[in-house]
């Protein structure tokens, strides 16, 4: 998601646009009574299966894209800056709710290694 960016709030709106496209496709499945024809919409035909780690990385990219627009309100900042600000905000959150971020990070790292090297 960070490879090709529009440089504006459009990055955060793509899930909404995608959802509208799906709904429009579902509408096209309905019979048109004037022409007596049916338009078939088959969204899942030949859909490639993606590796779970690719799906996880995409989820993180979506969260950072949302954070960039919603929290920072700076659509042109680099991924490094966004990630650094997000991590510092996580530290503030952990302080507020009395969680130990280093302990959580160690658990997350173990989960990451398990997910990365499992086949």
C-alpha cells in the first residue's frame, strides 16, 4: 500500500470504494425486467490464494495508512515517520492502561517467528 500512494486522503478511502464496488456488483446480479437478461457477477473466480503472512502485512499496511491520514493528518510523510509515531503512541497507550510494552513486544516477536517459519 505504501509503494503507490496518491498523497492524499484517498489512501484511507479505498476500503470504502472497494465495498461500494462489491455492492454495485451485487446489484448487477439482479434481473433486469425491461430487457429480460441477467448479468452474472463472479467476484471469486480464479482468486489467487495468498500466504497468511502477506495478509498480515497488508493488514498492518492498512492500519498505518489509516493512522497516517486520521492521526497525523500528513499524507505525504514517510513510512518510517508513520511507524515511529505509531509506536510512540502505543507506548503512551500502554502507560495509560498499565501494560508492559517490552513484554508484549517479546511475545509479538515470538509469534512473528512462529508465523514466519511455519509451513
